[in-house]
C-alpha cells in the first residue's frame, strides 16, 4: 500500500510538472519580416506617432518656436486624430484576443484541481501508512490490556530505591559528597568532569569565592580549556570592585590566543586595560571590538558607554597587582 501511494504521488507530481510542456499553447507565428501587418503593431505605431507629435508640440511652445494659439490648434488636431485611432481600435479589438484561451483555461482547470486533490490525498495516505507502527507514548500498553501483567509481576516493575536515599528516608550528606569532590579536585590528577561537578555543587551552595578559587586552579591545570578560563573571568570581572591582576590578564590573553573571535574576551581585555589606567590601549581594543558587535546592540551600548567614560579621563597607569 505504501509503495502504491508513493508511486501515485510521483506520477501526479510528474504530470503537474510536465503538463505545460505537453498541453501548452501553440507557438506563435514568426511574423512577416519587417513589414507591419498585425492590428496590434499598427495600434502601437500610431500611438507612438501621436505621442511624439504631442511632445514635439509642447517642446516647440516651450522653446517659443510657436505661439500659444498655434499650440492649442495643433493639440486639438492631435486629440481628434487620437479619437479616430481609439475608434479604430474598438473595431479591431477581436484581433487581440484568442478565442481559444478561455476554453483552454476551462478545460485545464479540472486537471489542475484534480492534481492538487490527488497530491493532498497521497500525502495524507503516506502519513497514515508511515505512522502505523509508531508507538503512542501518551498511554500505557499495560493499562489498555495490550500487554497484560501477570499476578506478582507488578511489584517487579517498580523502580528500585534511589541509592542516594538512606533506608530511613533521610537525605544524603551533601557536605560529605562535596568533601569527596574537593579531595579529588585538590588532589594531584583531577579531571575536567570532577571540576565541573564541584563547581555545580558550589553554585547550589552559593560558595562563589570557593568556585573562583577552583577555577583559578583549573586554569593552571588545564591551560587550553577556554570554558574554565571564561568562567573565571566572568566571575571575577563582573564584580564592580575587581582589581586587575597578572592572573586575569594572562587568562584573557590565553582565551584570545585560543579563540581569537570570542568577542567577550576582547571586552574583558578592554575592561582590564581601563582599570589598569592604560586608556589608550583600552580605547584601541574597544574601537576594534565595536564594529564587530553590529548584531548585538546591548553589547555595543556597553562598549559605547565605556568609551564615553574613557573620553573624560586621562592616562594614569595604576599598575597590576
């Protein structure tokens, strides 16, 4: 059934695409050379002639080659000629329309409508055929009786008790779990996953200072990990009273070296340079960054705000701690 519907859809689409090539209108005649004999061509030539005469009459009046009375007489004569041409056009209007066009549209309309209906039915049928074996995740096959449960088997289907829960129902010791993670992270060979798990625990426990300390260790342990370095920079530089340090400058330089197109790192470099008092370097960094933030108006406004603040200050290096 599925194959039949697919073949039907293919034939229908092929028919719709090839119909203009098979039943299209016959090619028009090539004409009679340079001689103008068709009524339409005669009408266009006459129209163009009258328009040229009207323009010439107006131009002659503008250039003062004729007076206003003569211009009005010529315009009246051209208007009479135009009315004669319009009357002639009404008489030969039958030459402009092909009487077979309306019949052809009426004949092809049922074919087009039938093709659309066939495509819709074929698509609907294919959708139904393709979803026959789909599993309905909204109902349970045990509840409907499709898969019966034998007596005594229902108890075995219950999930086991979570290992993190104690027998008396008390919650596990979070402090002990964090302590075990700290032993691994502060040990000789912590893994990146160990650091991530400890950072998540610190975030839940709102231990931001300990998290920054761990990120500092992670940056030294994994010098090519941009994730740890960016977390360290965000956590430190988002504090309004941060102090520039060699560790921060090194982290920014490492991130830009590893990912030069990470514009957030360039923003942090500008912040550090401004806080260090290197205003010329900060302006240079921010001016390089600004045109690259065209699709991020919020970030561009932050850059403009810092540039405006720097424009009111003078270079006075404060040094790095």
